[in-house]
């Protein structure tokens, strides 16, 4: 952004110096002359600048001002975020020179330039998240709550981990898990409780017994969660559940009522807002466009307005 602003400042100085330069026959001032007599006027350079750079520079300045105003109450949090990013950057390099070289490699003239980008991106992220949440309807929230939200559960499991990555070791681990399931069935049939049957493997060095306590859906890998939450209380998986960790035998020991919709509404809206952003890559452009409209931004220069409309049309339609 600073490079663009420097370009704008340079051009402004050139333009404000008008009146002292030679003139073409049509009265336009000459900005640059070549030895062969070729002359470029101020108006010609300014016209090309408007078409190629002005929209980007103007939007950077306008959006930064609007976003800082929109999130003025979050300034301390944003400052802390930027400071953390600066600390992290400095920790990765032994000297200021190494840090500056790295930044210049990625197109930043200074650490300040980089942190300006970090701040601007943080502000845009906040805006986009809020905009996406505003697009979530009550009906969508209610449907998600009905279909996806479940109460926490408690469970224990026995994990058999293959001793190698080859097929033979995987098969051996699966067979071991099946043997455990059959042993648990026999124990339960003889009068042992399901939990006590599982606890027999607490001190078995060949497998891992673990009491997971209370947990919510999404805390474990998908395959494990799907199997555990599908069980009824005091029921266990009668076939081994395969995950990236190995083969599990799972016993569900307790389940809880899910939280009330009113208490989960904001959390669900955030989840659905994230889904909307993943499905629609134009969301940030929509959010920024909405911000500008809410603040009655008006572009008085017809050429820049035309370039802006062309830019926004591309961003809103080609990034989907």
C-alpha cells in the first residue's frame, strides 16, 4: 500500500507543479520529453495512472478509514493481534537486517509496511465475518440446531494400534480389536457390566484403555465421533472403528441434553457464517461493497468511477 501511496504522492507533486512546464500545441503541459522529440503530457500520464492504479489506491485509503471507524471499539484487540504478529516475525530472524531482507523478498519495504497489511487484513476479516453472519437466517440456525447439534456424551474406548503401516500389521490390529469385542461380549453375558468389561484392559500393555470423560461432538476425529454419538448409553461398538490412530472399541457411558437454542444461537451463526464464506469466495468483496454503500461513498471522477465499477463487477462475479 505504501508503494502505491508513494506513487500517488509523486504524481501529485508533478501535477501540482503545473504551470512551469513546456506546453503542447493543444495547451497541455509536457511532463516528459525524449531526445527524438516525443513528448508526454501531464494529462496523458494522469489518464493512464487513473486507469491502472487510482482505484486500488483510493480503495486502500477509503477502506482503511471506514474499517478503523467501524471497529474502533476493537482497537485494543486489533493492536494486540498486530503486536503478536510483530513479535512472532522478530522471533523468526536473528537480526533486523535478516528480517528486512525477508520482508523485501515478499514485497514489503519495511516491517511497518508489513504490519499495516496485517492490520488491514485483520479488519477485513472482522468485517467479512460480521457480514457473513448477517446473511445467516433464523431458519438456517434452527435447522442446524435440529440436524447437527447434539448433547455431550461420556465414553471409554480401547485402542489397538498397528505396529507398522503395512497391510499385514493393519490386519493384525483389526483382528486383535475383534478378539477384544468377543471377549467383552462373553464377560457381559456372564454378568459383568460393560464398563467393567472394558476396564479389564486398563493395564494391558498391548492396547490402550482410555476414559475420555465428557466431550462434545467435533472434539475427536470424525470416524470416532460418528460411531460414539450413534451409540445408546451403555452400548458399545460391535465392530472395530478404524481411524488414523488404529482400531477402537467404544463404550458410551452417558449422554447429556443439548444446550438450548437461545444459548447456542451465536455459536451456530458463526459456524454457518464460516460455511458461507467457504462456499462463496466473493464474500469479502460483498462486505466491503456494503460498507462503502452504508457510508455513502461517491466517486466524482467519471473515469475512476468506471474503473471501480469494472473492478467490482469482476471481483463479485469472477471469484465465485
